[in-house]
C-alpha cells in the first residue's frame, strides 16, 4: 500500500482531530462500583525442590478455598523445571505486575504473601505519608475557596486578610 | 475608590468583559451621563486602593493624564478632544454605557456571593431543636432565618447540593476528624480488622454535614468537646444521626508504603542501630453523602 493511500485511510478513520484537547471521561474506581484490580495470579512451583515445601503444602491445603473465594481472579498454577524459583506473580488491571519469591517460606507465610497480592491495587509503591486526602478529578470543594475580598469587613471597615 | 462602591459605567463594562462579577445590587443606579471633560474643571483621580482592578487603574491613569493635560493648557483643551468624550460619542459603546452590565450568571461562580456592607454575616449559632443533636445553620444573608425544624434544615442543604456534589461531611475515624467530599480517596494507616477490597464501610460518627452556605453541626464538632472524648466510649459522643446523613466508604486496597530507615546512635558508647519499617496503608473511596428526612424529629 502506498504511503499516501495509507495516510488518507488513517485520516478518514480519525474521528477526533489531532492536537486538540477534548474533555475525557475518567474512571473513578471504587465509586458506586468496584472491580478487583488483580486479574491473574500465577503460582510457580516445582515438584521435587525442598525449598518449595511451604508452597506445595499451601497448594494442597488452603489454596483451593482462596481461589473459590475470589472468582474474579484467574489463578494459574505452573510447574517450573530445573532450578526454577517458587514465585507468586500477580498481574493487575493497570498493566503492572507484582512478583514475590516464596522460596523457603512456610505454608502460613505463603498464604500471607498471597493476601498481599490480593489486597493490592498494582500501583507503584510510593510514599503515602503526606497523601491523606486526594480529591476526584475536577472536583471542587463544597464550601468554596476563601477570598479576602468577599469576607466580612473588620470593625475598622477594612478587609481582614 | 473601592471595588464595591461607585463604579463608573465604562469601567463596569470593562470589568464585566474581563469576567469579574459585579452584583447589580451594589452598583449605583445609572445616573445622568458624565459631563464633557473639556467643559468642567478637572480633579485628579485618587490613587488606586486595594480592590481596584488593574483595568480600573489603567483607565483612571489615562483619564488623569488626559485631565492633567487639559488643566495645564485650557486653551488647547477645547481644540483637542479628550479620549473619554470620543468613547462616549461612539455609537458602538452607547449601548454599553446606557445599560448597566448584567452579572454573568452562566459562568460557574466558585466564589461565595458578595456580602453587602449593610448586613454582616450571621455567625453559626447552635439552637437545640431535638434531644439527640443540636442543629445549626449559618447563612451569608441575614434575611434568611434559621430553620425551626430538622427537615427544613435538610431541605436547605438539599437546595444547594446533590448527593455527589456541593456537600461535605466531617467524619471521625478513630482519633481523627476528616473533611470528606464524595469521590475523595482517604489514605489511612491500615484499618483493622482488615476487610477485603470492595467492602463498603459506613461512617457512623458524623460531626457535621454541610453545603456551601449551610451546615448541620453537632456540638461534638468543637475541639473543646472532642478533647474530653475517649474513643472507646462510643455512647458519649453526640453525632449527627444516620436519619440526617449517611456516608459509605469503599475499601480500595491495603498496601505497604516505601521502606523508612531510621538510624539511632549514641556517641562514645558504640550504640548504633538501624530501624527499618514499611508502613501499611488502607485507601478508601468516599461515596455519596445521602441526606435523609430527619427521622420525623
């Protein structure tokens, strides 16, 4: 296909003009609805390695109930061959994945790591120390923003700043 | 000359074009048109004060320069037409000068209404109308009387807000008070017991619910009362009941934050240690604030 023909096809398919700002809808996860951010959880184990004892007993034990309690998550159990590491790999809806190595961990420790992956949202770990309140996109405060020109005048008749 | 008192029509027009809100109540009634500058004796315009826009200052400086030039040489003033008379004579601007500009109602105003100088805003006063909690409303205009019943107070709030906009809540979680709007994300230290993401929790201790001009506030919202309150004694804190306002939060996630390292040492003793900790956080999405009917109280 020639370059000009290709470009003309793309231009006809273009619904919105380029280089222009249009209002975009943004998702507000957790508002009125909730979709589990974890979509897939892969458990890599090996059949013979003593280092995967905890992982194997977890898979034989509480794992099935956990999988049944989370029907919206796809659980994949894979056997690794030849010196593979025991891994929990969680794939999230935002495209990121969290990987946790579970070598030499006991069954209860493996269960805790699975809980970490189930409770997380996939966002990159960042400091939340000064992140107490985040407002919705485009939200305004209900009480408005204080303005000295619109506030009551003081007793002297001057604006109180 | 302050922004609130007399504004000359031409300047008012300029200000309205610049999207500065001028309430018609504050503008003086359109009087007779200004006399010709060349004919009258000119007084210098006063220096610009706080509240005067830059446009106003420019115009006043222009007019003062025009006026000063005419006083200096009165003979040439009659020959030279000052800028203002040209402005007024132009038919293009005749409509602007004759009609006072209307306030721009279509633009969303994020500022509260201008308070007229005669009436001062009534401070929030508590008037107990029910045994369970005191309801009080604060209004900007002194003409609005305080509502006598809880349903009327709620209807005042509803007139200014919807469950998702224009409304806020002061909610207490453990030992902290948070000012929450719908759709906010609240990040807290790990909330125990740990509930799975997607769980909705109800905020039971609401101290205040309000909109832009009105609020229903319990006396517990004051720091004086909160200071005496111990969190394990749930009955003693007087809160806004669920019949008036309901808020739910959804658990988004439980995460761990960035590793924090703290180095402790004491000199000359060989005491050194590094403390590493990863704080746990729970993130909650605030839902709509739903006003009830007041429980027929």
